[in-house]
C-alpha cells in the first residue's frame, strides 16, 4: 500500500514539474515577439499585439521619401513597416529592401514572396494581393509610383 501511494505521489510531482517547465518555456519563447525584423532595422514601441495586429512598426531603409507598408499573412497577422527610400516606385523600394520577391511576367512583377512568406497560386491556391490605401490596386507594385501620404500593403488571398 505504501509503495502504491509513493508511486502516485511521484507521478503527481513529475506532472506538476513538467507543467511548470512547459509554462516557463512557453513564456520565455514569447519574449522576442515582434523582433523578427531584418538586421540593421529598429523597432519603435514594444506595445502588446491585439487582434492579430503587430503594433511594432519597423523602420527600414534610408531616403527622403517614406511610406507605410503592411503585410497581412493568411492567418490575418499584420506586420507594419515604415519604409524610407529614394526609389521612384513601391516595387523598387520593396525589392531593394528584400521585402518582396517574385518573377517578371507579361503584366509586370508577379510577387510570390513578401517578408519571407511565400504565397504561390500555382502551388498553394493563394496569392499576394497588392493594395493602395486599403483598396485593391489597379497597377502592379513595380508600376506604382510612391505618392506622399499613401499606404501600401500585400495580403494573402
């Protein structure tokens, strides 16, 4: 009887220790959330994220022109960037900073990767949609001139 009680107590202590260890590990892993910015960048506020919106805004590039750029992945998570550039088009600026990648096609640049996330219609059935001021763009990213006050985004659709 004593041996049975000892085994139960040992099992209970082991389970509690594992739960505590998992909680500490999970908490420790979340301390770098939002700091996945490319090297040489800086983030502004480290405010908590709400509603799948990453509130950190990463500043990238150098130049006299600046614009806001947002990436929305297939889960609805947003990553925001403040882009600084001297390039003429949104595509040139984002290509220079290696935020987008794709293939040249008959309609311009076919963007397959944004901020390291791939969305290829031929393989995944989803694609990167380009938006200007939250409206579906009528021009490609490589043909869109940067306009003061405009914001640009790519969303997986």
